[in-house]
C-alpha cells in the first residue's frame, strides 16, 4: 500500500481547482470516494471535478436524489449515500451499470459503503482547517487502478501538497451522531 498523499487548499475555489487537477487523471470505470464531515467541501470538490470532465451543467449535491448523472468527456455519476440506512440499499443504485457504461463515480460519504464496492478506488478525505475556508485532504489509493497512478496523482496535486503530520487532523474521524454507518457496515481498516 502506498503512503497517503496530503494536500491543502485555502478557499472553495482552491478546492475546486484541486479536484479539477485530479479529474484529469480519471479513466472509465474509476471510483473516487469522498469522506468528511458535513460542510467539509465535498460538493465544491465535485463541482471542480465535473468542470474538468467538461460538465457544463450546475453540479449540486444529490442528497435527496442519491445520484446525479452529468455528461462530459466521460459519463460522470455523482452520488451521495448519506441518507442510506443499510448496505443492501446500495444495490438498488445500480453502481455496476454506471461502471459498465464507461462512467466515473464520485461518491460522497463513500467511506460508509466500502464493503459493497469493488476494492479498487481512490479515497479522498476532506477535513476542516484552521481558517473558515481552509481544507486538508488525504488521498489514499486502494487496489491497483489508482496505485498504478500514484506518481501521476502526486504530480497533479503538487501545487497543493503538504507534508503529512501525525496530528489528529490526519487521523480517521469516528462517525458522529449525525452520520452513522448504515446498518451492517463494519468500520473500515483503522490503519488508514
């Protein structure tokens, strides 16, 4: 397993630009998971990601619709699984079909459904920084697809890279009362 990459931005525009740089690396069938507290910047990240894929529409969080599909250089499926209560509800979303269509998936709260996802994705953990608009990012590859692009990922994120520090900021947060894992979802590997 590769060492996670750490990055930071100081504005919502910076978060969108960072996500756009990442989107330049995606390929058909890729899965990107977004993890972080409410208000961490997952939707801003999705907006920059979609912009880089050539999406002209306004990108909004699919909190109530669960899935938004956008057309760009690749079909872009933006999911928000915050409201799912059980893992078996994920099957109803048709994730395999999205990947079969050559799309790329960006899943907000994706860390809560990893047991039912292919073990090949990029996890992006977003945490609040000291200033109102400061954000800290941790990029962790799982599986071979993204691990093979580790160097390209590091190069794409070079403008935002920071040295990881062993602070609480970079430790995996535990779920809050506002967001519990769906029933039957075990905690992911605490080593990341």
